[in-house]
C-alpha cells in the first residue's frame, strides 16, 4: 500500500470539469492530506484524503485544480488508477459531464450510464503491455452494484435523472462534428463525452468497482441549432437557462455523494469486478494481489 495513506482507503471519487470549484469551497468534508503519487506511469493527479461522517475517502480532480488545466486526451489515466489502487481503493465513483445525443435527456439531468462506446484513438488503454492478459469481460463495464446504489440515491433525491444510457467516449479535445454525432446516434449512443475511456477499463484491470455518475451539460453539435457565441462557455451551445440548471446540479453533487457513502459503508462488494482477472492469477500471469 502507498505510504500516502496510513490505512487502506476503500472509496474514491474522480471529479470531472468543475471539481476544482468544490475543492476550493471545501464542500467535500474535512481534508486530511493531499499528494501527487509517483507510479510506473508517471505522477498521478493530486489525491486528496477527506474525512466525512466517520468515513475516509479519496478525491482526484482529473482535469486539474485551477480551471480546466488538463484536457481529456492528456489525462494520465493509468497513473491515476494505479495510484488509487496503491492506496487500497476498491470502489470508484466517477463524476463526468457529457453532452446529450438522445433528446429524451436535458441539461442538468443526472444519468447513471450502463454501457460505453470507446471512440478514443491515442490513449494507453491497458496496464498489461506485452503480457499474457488477453480477455477481460465487459458485459457490465460499469459496476452494477455501485450503479444500483446511485439509482437509489437519485430516487430518494427526487432530482431529474435517468437510470440507463450508452456513453460514447471520443478523443478530444475538439468537440464532435454533426456528422459524427449522427454516427454515434446510429450506434446507439445517448451521451457523448471524453473521459470515461480508458478510465473504466483500467479500473476493471485493477479489479476496482467503477461506476459513472453523470450530470448533463449541453446538447451535442447538431442536436439543437445553436448560434456561435464568442468567448462563452461551449461557445453558445448552452443557453443561460441551461447553464443555471447545470450549475445547480453541480452544487448538489456533495450531498449526493454523502448519501452514497452512507449506503456504501453498509454494503459489502457482491459484484464480479473484484474477480475480473482470476483466471490470469490462477495461471501465474499476474501476482495474486
């Protein structure tokens, strides 16, 4: 276990765009320490250890802590996931703010996606370069146990939410063209973002439970007709009313996470995520731990 934590910390939150605002407002609990962790893949993003309601958890802001300082293609996903595993993390809640393809959803809604389409091109996608690990099932790319708990929390909150969606992950940093969004719609995507791949797949390789918790930010290009507005967030893809709805959703994130933690502390892992590599361990291809 990494020396950053004295005892294993089993739960982590990976924050998306806007996470630095919550850090600056100290709205996530009592902070105990913060550190970048050295890994075989480079330094991780700063990892914060918080104490909340008698539970310690880790928080990592994937895009940096001073505005949007690190865009999605350049996040060191392997270092981040490796570092969290070294700290004893068994469960990750991944916060993400994708765009909308399926117009049944609207900006400000919460979504717990159930599946993913990986459209990235240039990102390291595995910890097992040149090793005999060939097949890892993805029938449930997001942990079904954590996803069910997220569903329960959202039901109790009475906030606008959806329990299923297919998330398409694109390379970035540019947004998608209208033609690309039409293609993704044909493929069955409801949402489009840039961050959940390879993050979800790397977590599975470390046998960590991982589920995404999305708040929807804007309609994707071509879904709604929007004029270009220079100098504004998303250059006009978001109306003022939609921006208010999204900002309101972001502010609710800490209370939803607190409710999530209250349930998680009572729930033992009963999913298959922790056994994803059992066959390769049994063969001696990778260490048992």
